[in-house]
C-alpha cells in the first residue's frame, strides 16, 4: 500500500510537469511533434519505462518503449493512452493527456522502434546509393537493392559484415562499421522489406 501511494505521488507530480510545460499548440489536427513527445516521455514515463531506442526499464514490469509495438500498433497505443484504456494495475498511473500529447508520445514511441531506427540509419548512410525501400531503383547503378540483400546473404553474414565493417571491392562503396544496436535494428528493418524470392 505504501508503495502504491508513493508511486501515485510521483505520478501526480509528473502530471503537474506536463501541465506546466504545455502552453501552446493544442490544435487537435496539427502534425505530431516527435521531440515534444520525447520530452513528455522523459518527464512522465522514464521513472518506470525505458523511453529511448535501447535499454532496460527502471521498473522491470514496465515494457520498454522500444518494444511496445510488438503486440499493439502505435495507433492503438495512442488511442489507449488517450482513453485510459491501458492495462490497469496498481502501478501504471492514469495520465490525463490531451489528444496532442497522446499523439506526440505515440509518435515518439514509433520513433524509437527498432525498425524505424534501422531505417533512419540506412536513410542517412546508404540511401544515396542503395534503394532502401520495398520499391524503387538504386541511385547508384551498381549498388544492390536492399530488398534483395537477403536472397544473396544469410542474416548472420550481414550481421557480421555490418558489425566488423563492410568492405567491398567497389571503389564507390565506403567502409562502414556499426554498433551492435545499429546492426540489430538495421536487420529488423531489412527483414521487413525483403521481397519474395
Ligand atoms: C509508475 C510507473 C509507470 C509510469 C510513470 C508509466 N508507466 Fe506505463 N506502464 C507501467 C507498467 C508497470 C506497465 C505494465 C502494465 C501491465 O502490463 O499490466 C505499463 C504499461 C504501459 C503501456 C502498455 C504496454 C503494453 O504493451 O501493454 C503503455 C502504452 C504505457 N505503459 C505507456 C506509458 C506512458 C506513455 C507513460 C508516460 C506518460 C507511462 N507509461 C508511465 C508503469 C508505468
Ligand atoms: C557511395 C555509394 C554507396 C554508399 C553510400 C553505400 N554503398 Fe553499399 N554498395 C555500393 C556499391 C557501388 C556496391 C556494389 C559493390 C560491388 O559490386 O562490389 C555496394 C554493395 C553493398 C553491399 C553488397 C556487398 C557485396 O559484397 O556484394 C552491401 C551489403 C552494401 N553495399 C551495404 C551498404 C550499407 C549498409 C550502406 C550504408 C551503411 C552502404 N552500402 C552505403 C555503393 C554504396
């Protein structure tokens, strides 16, 4: 009981922070603001949830944000946040969010998903030569389409190449080395775009 009371107190302090940090932009139709969602998550959710692209939650029952879409899509999460339809238990506090706050937090949750993170890495580093989506040609004529990569290489070969540094014989292909997290998230993205053999 004491624990519950304690957590409720934290939660109401946190909600107070939301209320004071939000003054403008309550337009229900405005576009989601990802960095606003991140700020809300840091201020209100990070005591329990891991709220970035990686890491374990401080409270182990609280699903890390980066895993939250495994069972439910972001739209459902947004709706549930707004309607207080999240799993009810004695730990997760009820947040009275505006539509915009719920949308911005949901947009942040979408942003930290492994697939989205993997896609951003490829967009930033590879897209100027490789086709990185399910359609389209590679801007560089010799660069393989990423959606066909797994027809030629098994996942563990790609994992190894990305983490140890991909080197090709082609003079235009730069050498890249990725962290373990980057490799894992790029693989999640690549798997999602592979075309049928
Ligand atoms: C005091 C701790 C605590 C805080 C603060 C907290 N949560 Fe949670 N949250 C939990 C716990 C514990 C669960 C798991 C509940 C369960 O599965 O029954 C949970 C579950 C959830 C779920 C459902 C996940 C799923 O897959 O079912 C969502 C979404 C969620 N929280 C979002 C948030 C957001 C957004 C915030 C900040 C605005 C937040 N939580 C703040 C403890 C917290
Ligand atoms: C400046 C252009 C350029 C950029 C940027 C680039 N590539 Fe490439 N990449 C190429 C070319 C050209 C080839 C074809 C190499 C060959 O045929 O030997 C290639 C080949 C590859 C191959 C196949 C290697 C093989 O041996 O068949 C992989 C995997 C690959 N690139 C991954 C990436 C990744 C991941 C990134 C971003 C982190 C990236 N490339 C960025 C030009 C590029």
